[in-house]
């Protein structure tokens, strides 16, 4: 499963590059889209309507858009394969359990579990945070200890998923339709941990934002604490190997 997850991540990287090439080409031609976000349905219609005077330029543009289409299809194909293989996977219960957490849907859950494997190898959540590279660097000078940026050591793929998931906690705590549906497959104990996480992390996000902390600093702090809740649910849902 880990190899499949990494193949999807490589497909995502290829998709980002392909999209950047299209946007870069259009920018060189003096064409920009200002009606909203890129790669939405409206943006796609705008792309399809672009016409260039020189045939070579038109062909180059169409080929670049086709590369984007192929990359999107590859990403979606790999995601489907990941989800189809989960039921027969020994770690499927952990994947199901951590999806009770806000921001961690199927693909994020599968990726995190595939990268980590046995959560019981971490004696406590801080060990897990350190493995992910989410703990701050410490610099000692005499009696003083200063904390800097996160170490970024350890598993970058799992860390990236948690950082992306952490953005959802900028919104008020609530049990949306998607979470309620996922909660049907988990125990009440897991639901309680997930709701506690949501209340705590949403409140912390608000406090740090009001204090004027930069958005990326806030998000990493939320991701660090989210990792602790992932560890708590994962270890409570399985027995040590």
C-alpha cells in the first residue's frame, strides 16, 4: 500500500508541474484568468475557449492541456485503487478510525497509515510528533533555551498530509455531513476523541490567529497537535504488534 500511496503522490507532483506549465504558457501570451480560482469548471471552460493565431502555438497549448488531463486521470485512478484495496488491508481498522478526525478523509488516512505502519512503536505522542519532524528545534545558550522552526526530520509524506489536514481547523467546530457519515463506522470512544480534538484545535487556531501569529506558524502548530490525536486514536484502535 505504501508504494501505491507514493505513486499517487508522484502523480500529484506531475499534475502540479503540468498545471504550472499551462499557466506559465498563458502568462507569456499575456493571458490571465481573473474570474476565480484556477482549475475549476469555469476555468476549464475558459481554457477551452482560448485561441491563438499561430497554429504551432495552438498545438503546443492543446498538448499541454492534454498532459494536465492525463495527469488528473492518473491521480484519480491511483486514488481509486488505494480505496479499493483498503478492505483487504490488515491496517484497515486504523484507516477507518482516524477518519473520525476533521480534515482526514480516506486518501489522507490511507497515506498516513501506510507511511507510519505500527503506531505502537511510539511510546507517546511526542515521539510520534518528533518522527514527523513537527517539533521545534531547540538552541541552548547557557541557561537559556530558544525554540526555532520545526525540525522537518522524519517522514515528510505523512507530515505533509497532516499539515494539509490542519487547514480545516481554521473554521468553527462542527460535525458536518461527511464526518457524521464516517463516524458511523467507528466506536463512541473514537468519536469522543475526534470531537475533543476538533473543539481544542479550532479554539487554539482562533487564539493564535487573534494573537497575530503568521498563518503557516498557526497551521504547523495545529498539525503538531493533530498528530497527537491521530496517535491516540490509532493506538486505541489496535493492539501492539
